C-alpha cells in the first residue's frame, strides 16, 4: 500500500514542478516569485501575458495528456491488450474527423464539438473491435486494423485542406497539436467534458481488474461482462474524443504511460488509473515545454515529440508481445 502512495505522490510533485517551470520558461522569462506577486498583488504586464497565453496552454496540455492516458488504460482493459491506444487504433482520428466537420461546417456548434466528436471515436472503436475479433484479439491483428482505420479517418480529415483557409488552419491544429493559441475557453471546454470523463473513470478500476479474468470467470463472480465493456469503452471514447477535439491528435500517450505504470505499480487498475492521469498530464506538459523551448522561437508540436518517442516504444512492445506468444 505504501508503494502506490509514494509513486503517486512523487508523480504529483513532478507534475507541479514541471508546471511551475513551464510557466516561468519561454520567450518571456519571469521568476516564480515575481509571477506569484504580480498575480496576487496587482497588475503586471508580464504576468498578464503569462496568465492569458501560457496558463491556458499548460492546463490544456495537462488535461489532454491525462484524458488520453486514462483512455488508453481503459481500452487496454476492455481489449485485454497492452497495445490498445486511442491514437494507434483510430479512435482519436475518428473523433478528430467529426470535430473538424463540426468546426468547419457548423461553427455555431463549436462548444458541443467535444461531445459530437464522441460519435467518430465510438465508430472507430467499434470498427477496430469488430474487425479485429477472431476467436480473440491478437496484438498484430489489432494494430493492423487500427492502422487501417486510423489512415482512413486521417485521410478524410486531411481532405478538409481543400475547403478553404479556415479549414486548413483547423486541420493543421488538429494534426499538429500546437497548443500556442489555446485560450481560457478551450480550458473550459476540456475542463468540463474531460473532467466528467476522468471523474467517471477513476472508480472503474475494480471492473478493469475483473476483466483480466476469462469472461466465464468474470460472469461467475457476478459481472455483466458485455455491459461492463460497453461502459468502459464509452468512458474511454469520451476521454479520447474530447482531448482530440480540443488538444489535437496526439499518439502513443495511452501506450507509454499505462505501461510505465505497470512497471512501477503492477497491474492493479485501482492505482494504474490515477497514475495514468498524473503521468499523462506530466508527459504531454513536458513534451509541449520541450517543443517550445528547444529551438525557440521555432516550436515543435507535442505530437511530433510523442511520435519520436512512441514509435520505437511501439516496436519494443510488439517484439515483447511476440516473445510472450
């Protein structure tokens, strides 16, 4: 019991430290003490710039990372596969396609785009699950079908490049995940819909643990397996969809963080889900901070940094899965 508390506590401290460093670092440098005094004691032009431009970016990146990571952990429990991840299997690209459609064709519905994007994520999840199932889910078949679904939805989304400059901007933001222009309205959107998803996900650890058994065993313990899978999948799709609609398309977060959590905490989802939320927030925040500081003033999108990290990690996971088989 002490080990999970220590790990979660250390991860929380790292997240706070990363947020403070990110707030003080960038093209406009400001000391933490000066920032705190300016925010609480009176008006300061530097502090106002940090508050209006940097704080929304930090909060959106943390919320998006937490949502994507927890979504990955839930999908892995549902599909009994450590390779399931919303970006790889196409859930994020399906959600992104619907979000782009809403923003481009029905801009008046912008506030509801995170919820409407759930429809695209749910369709992608259903297609991957149904097309991958053949007396069980093999890691290779899951990845191949997921890549195909992801490519299809990504191609459809990129077709918006030919519908005018506004759509081009929307597509580029969704694909690149540049948090530069995020505002407090984006924080509100992701905070409401993503916060609901995270609150729904945290108590589901016991169900995730029971799904690790064979379906017959879980049924004998009183679990309604089909209903449980549907509920977990719905929460996972909600989290991935709202994160993609607001933060853009970011892959591999839901693969990296839950795997690290298993190495540190074991396979108990009661601890793995909170760790995934904290670890995902930390990972995307660090990726975004590195992206805007490494080659400043040029920015590297967080999605590119995650792809550089996640690609080799996926290959490692596939080779490890083959050895286990």
